[in-house]
C-alpha cells in the first residue's frame, strides 16, 4: 500500500512510503524498507522487490535458564528483599531470588535468539533495574546461561539446581 502527498514529488527529496509490516520481518528489515535512493540497498523499486521476494532468514527464539549472582557492600536485609520483590514484579519471568546482606542469586528464564543474546540481556538486568527497583549498588559477579534441554537434563540427573520451588524471594 502506497500513500503519499497528492501531486508531484518535490525534486531532491526521497519519496517516503508507509509500509505495512508483517510479523515475519526482523528489525533490520524494518530499518531498511524506506531507502533514500538508488545507492541504498533498500532504495528504489529494485531493492524493495528483492526484499519482498527472498525468504526471511530469521532464527527462532529459545528459552535460556539464567542464574545471575551479584555482590557488594552490606545492605540491610529488608532493603535487599524489597528491591528483589520489586524486580520480580518488574521482570515477570523471575523464578526465584535468594539473598543475604552482601550478595544475591537470581534465577529466571529468558527468551533470546542465542546464548550471546541471552547473556547480554542477563548482564544488563541488574544495572537496568537498579534505580527503578531500588536494588543495592552491587555488581554482577557470576552468570550461568544454559539452554532449556540442558537445564532439564541436569535436573533429571540430579546435577543441576533443583527446580525453583518455592517461587519467590527468599533469604539464603
């Protein structure tokens, strides 16, 4: 569907097109749709036709089990608990948190394309929620990221962390 201003296109300005974007497109596809000219890979009719006819190569998301360990200066238990409870409210996939006055462990599931993406998201979790959740000024000191199959295999063999029961925020 093409929409534009009525009348001729002013010379020197790129024609802009509103494009209906389907669910099967990635962000890079969306960013490249409105090319500015023939030199742009998505510019001109050739770029749009090529983008529409080739199949989308997109990796499916997978579930990753994350264990994030943080540590820092001693903080009153009530403040740590309040911050972790707020984090659990802000981050709905949080399974369980264990805490003490100077460290905490957070376990949750993350959906990501691959291990690198899951690890990057996990490493940002504490810092991004520090002010909004009122978390202590601690730093990440440990990270484990495993895929769903490995998690279930470890639990079945008795080598992995026990299932996160009870769910919630608990002292060590």
